[in-house]
C-alpha cells in the first residue's frame, strides 16, 4: 500500500543565510599579535573618560568610527556573534514549523488519514 508523505524543505535566501549561519572560522584562527609600539599609550580610565566626552559626537551607524562598529568589534572580541539573535530566531521559527508539522501528522494518524 503506497502512502503519500509530504516533505517540506526550509530554504534561506543568500542575505538571510549569512545572518542565520555563522560562516567565520574564529575558533581556528589565533589573533594576530599586536605591536605595542603602534598603540598610543593611554589608560583604560582615560579612554572611557574621552569616550564619555565625545559619546554624542560619534555617529550611531556606520562601517567604521560609529557606535555600531564599536558594538560589532566588541562582540567579536568577547566571542558573541552579532548574528546570535538572528540564529536564535531562525531556530525558534524552525521549531515552530516542525511542531506544526508534527501536530498535523498526529491529527492525520488519529483520523486514519495515513
């Protein structure tokens, strides 16, 4: 007896794929050594004092020299991927879809549909 089983395939667009799946190799690459001569010598306290003074002069968004850039580089440094939230949301969406499919299959089984 032949049975028909519906199959669903989840496909991401290229732009969505890059936000959902981390394609970087951060675990395999050691950071390049920093030349201490090229770094200006200011203390952490001085940095944050300067930062507070110019906080509202820094653009909110931008590829460099912006609050967005500071957030992204800091997240990368501490090991928190900025696409973590997108990944979590994509996984929640997938679980929701799988639960719905599971419910539909259970309903078909109980009603004798399969």
